[in-house]
């Protein structure tokens, strides 16, 4: 009798949590797309302004070209992330690519309303059948740290190129200061890469600190020690490829909204925008407004330095940030809600 009671409770709890996740996800996306404006007092960008913009420019051939490639890159973006997670989680449980893709989309749905998208870690692991969810969380964190590291390394190196181009005439700028910044930045990048590639040593270090406390936590955390340097380097390559994809998406959106910047220069500025964003604690919703403001600051410097800045350019920058959010987060999150109903947050214990 106890067995059937527990089964019934688990099903009920699972349904409640799934329904809450789906409801909150749709509510946040709806509020962001239809009821919130982003921009400044002169420039306001929302769903309606985007629709009006595309309606106004008619059926120009370049529109379909850019939109097609942007959506293809969205699939490639999350496809690479799915391959990366499949590769990582394969250490403890074999999952198919499609199952990994489902897990990634489910994670996006949960991440929409969590700080710095930490919900992704938990949204994915409950699709697993054999592994303890906490082990899955720590494994997923490896992939997230790898992506964060990629953003930091590429962004910081881009900043080294950006600094002399835009600030060489500033009073504070000097060759000695710039040389010192180069040494510090490259030193930090190298140290972080070494830490990541040797992250398998972290559990033993933690065990010495915790000693006999938190036995269960140490057991779950120890799964990190199973990854070799070669495997971690492979994960980093996955992250770098994905970084290239969504950076190119942002650039294509800028081109779509007539923000014409040379490719290498545009990608350099975009990487700095992503770099700054990693340092700002945000919820996905506030992240959108902050990204728009950061993008405007750095991209506007290009036009005030090399071209003519206008309100139309400012609109294009805000619109590009908003459109990128819709394509890379809102749409995948909506699709992911269909897979949320497959997640099992409460399971029957093996000894029942």
C-alpha cells in the first residue's frame, strides 16, 4: 500500500512542478516581449516596433537571407551545446543526441527566470534515468564553466586590441600601462585555462578541506575527477565553436538592422559586450536591457570614431539585442516547455 501511495505522490509532485515551470516560463517571456520596453527615452524597442520595422522595409531579398542564416545558426548553436552535454554526461550515463537536445531545451526553459541562468543545470539533469541528479548538476557545471571561460578569454583578448584603437589618445593611456595590462590579462587567461584543464584535481582539494563533513556532497562532487585533460580540452573546443556561432548571429542581426561594421571589428566589439555581461550578475530578463545598454556604449564608440552616429543606429543596436534574445532564448525556451513534462523531479526509491 505504501508503494502505491508513494508512486501517486511522486506523480502529483512532478505534475505540479512541471506545470509551475511552464507557467512561469510563458509568463516571463510574455512580459518581456509584449509588456516591457527597452532602450532610452528616445529609443524604445519592443515586439511591435520590430514587426513595424520589418513591415516597413518590405520584401527585400537580404531580409530572408539574414533571417534564414540566423535561424540555422540558432539550431547549430544549441546543437553544439547538446553535443557538448552529451559528451560530458556520457561519462556516467549514455544519452542519445536527441535526448541531450531535449535536456538542453528544458534547461533553457528553467533558466529564463533564474539568476545568471543557473536553472539550466537543474533543468537538464532530471531527464536522466540512472544517475543521481546532483552528479548531473556538477557535470553540467563543467560545461557552463567552460562556456564562461571561453567568453572571458576571447573577450579579454579582444579588449587588448580594442584599447589602443579607441583610447590611445586618452590622458591615462601610456605604452607602459598598456604593456602591464597585456601581461596581467594574458596571465589571468593562462591561469584560468590551466585551472579548467586540471579541474579533475579539485575534488581531492575539496576533500582535504571538508575532511569527514558533507560525505554525500563529496561523493557527488567527486565525479569531476573522472575527466582527463584531453576530455576537458574537447569540451573547451565545443564551447569555443558555440561562442563563434552566437557571436556571428549577433553580427548578422546588426547587419540586418543596417549597422554596418567590418566583420573582424564587429566580432571584436561583440566579444567585449559578452565579456562585460559575464561580470554582471543578472536574471535573464534584466540581462536583456543591460546587454542593450552595453552594446550601445561600445558600438556607438565605433561610429563616433570612424563614422556618423545617429538615432537609427541606436535603434538598430537595441533591436539587434532584443531580436537575438528572442531567437536564442525565448523561442528555444518555448520549445523546451514541451520537454519539461518529461522531467522527473521525484522518483521512486530503489529500495521501495
